[in-house]
C-alpha cells in the first residue's frame, strides 16, 4: 500500500530531525572532548617539529644580531597580515620573530576548514600550546635571550594555555611528551602580549595555574563581537590576585580583529587603523617598561 503524501512528509521531517539531533550530539561530544583536553592521536615532539617547520617563517633584524625570540600566533582563521605587522614591529626592536603557522600543516587552511577551529571543534588552544613548546625548543640560542609570546584571539588563548600547562607540567594534548622540561620552556618566556584572546569556558588557564607567569599585557576590544571582553577582564583580575604582573588595556571603540586587513568575504569585522595604532603604542610601552 502506497503511503500518502502527508505520511511521506512526516517521515522526511522525522529523518531530518534525527540527523540534526545526531549532528548536535556529535558537536556537543566533540566540544566536551576539547574541554577535557583529550586528543585521539598524540604525536612525538619530533614529528610535530617536522610538521611545523615547513610552514613557519622566521624574520630577523638585518642590522644587528637578534636579541631573543618572539613567537607570533594567529587567530582561528590562520596566519594573516596582522602577524607580519606585529612581527615587523618586534624585528624593528631587535628581536627575531617567528610567525608560527598552526593551520597550514594540519590542512586547516583549505576549504574553509579553519571555521572548525573558530567553532571550537578542532585545534583547541591547549592542543596548539604544544606548537609553542616545540618552537621554543627548536631555537635554543634565540630563546636563551628571552621569548615574547604574541597571540591574537585563538593565538592569545594558546599562549595562556601554554603558560598554564607548562606551569602544571601537564603535557599538551596532541603531544606524547614535552620536547624539553616544561619548567625550562616556561622560564624562557619573558613576556606575553595577548590581543583580544578567547577567555571563555574552554580556556583552561585558570588563576591557580598562573604561578610564575611573566609580565603579560591584555589588549582587549571594548566592542568585541566575537569573544567576551568581560571574561578576559575577569581572568586578568584573577591572575593579579595571585601576584602576577598583568596589565589590561581595553580599546573602547575596537571590535575583534581590528588589526587585521585580510579576512573572509563573509566576515563582518573590519580593519581599524586608528585602533591598531593605539594598540601598537600600548604594546611598545609595555615592552619598553619590561626592557624588551
């Protein structure tokens, strides 16, 4: 007996609803996995190094030997022009600047795959923290002069996770081991610059793990439409209560990614030259105050 059109419609609606529910469940389970900092296929530090070094770029001063190493970490959409902007600033101050591409080596720069990172479904900040560890260990001579971590958005989250994980001695998810003793890696970091980082529930860098952190500067967007600025203000205040040296600068009229020109055609964000200049002045003042 042939089903009626009404019965067929009900069946289609049921199937679609079931698929949506399964997708929502998969999304929730994967988000929980990211929050638990659990990785399916961890790799050795040497394998991570081989993966990353083919894509990263090292800029150095041409008029003098470099003084220390700056590691730059992009937002969830991958390396863009703002990484070169900040790298050039740091090079002008005498540092070698490593633009660390976490996306390309993982295939997250193709077919809009970076959107999975932005949605919290791939490459958490904790997992990406292993990239920092491998990068520091790969440049021992430069790192000996002090390391500056500069991370934007997801990259800022990553720097925060690195500080917490290395302080606790917990191996970053996705690595089988630290490439060097975590306390040694942590102690090389002289300062952190965190541009509009993600400070929400998936960020595991809690205040009790911030002991021994270097001076840190949060540059936040007062009109941020992507991440919660109040979350970061609250997190910075919690760090300060532990005795950490943490400065917060909130750019009242800035939105997320104000320093980035390159972006998806569908993005509602925009480059803001005026806010970028204010941020640059804040970063330079912070570096000057810390003799970097």
